C-alpha cells in the first residue's frame, strides 16, 4: 500500500493494483465506516484491510467499485469526478481507467 497527497495505491498481487484518486469509503472489520476525500488521513483505515483476502468485487451503478473482504471490511471507490479519472485498475499490462 502506498499513500500520497493525491492518491492511494493498493497492490494486491505483483500483477494487480488499484490506484484511487477520488472519494472512497472504508468499512473496517470492527464496523467503523468512514468516507475519505483526502488520502493521507485514510492511511490508518486502509492499513486495517492489509493481509485480508478479497471475497467479492462488484461494479455498481455510476462507476462505484466495491471490494468486500473476508473478515467483514469493505472498500468502495466512487467515480466522483466528471472531468478527471477517479481510479485505475491494473491487471498485468492492462489498465482500466474510470
């Protein structure tokens, strides 16, 4: 996991990553649910998802991406900008930009 001023990058595998450049919601396994518009304050919440496995991935209406984790945590990434990219999914050499 890498967190910068304008993005958070989650590396799930050497060939799979998610770069978040938009508003997102994190639900921890303890049930805490918080929406983040800035990335550095989200680092602690994102760390709570480390070492957990993804149990489900769903693309929702309006471009929202939801990742559910095995221990009950979740990450929702919103397509929150009409003018800029909100997130990128990289799988090998293929990059999907939303």
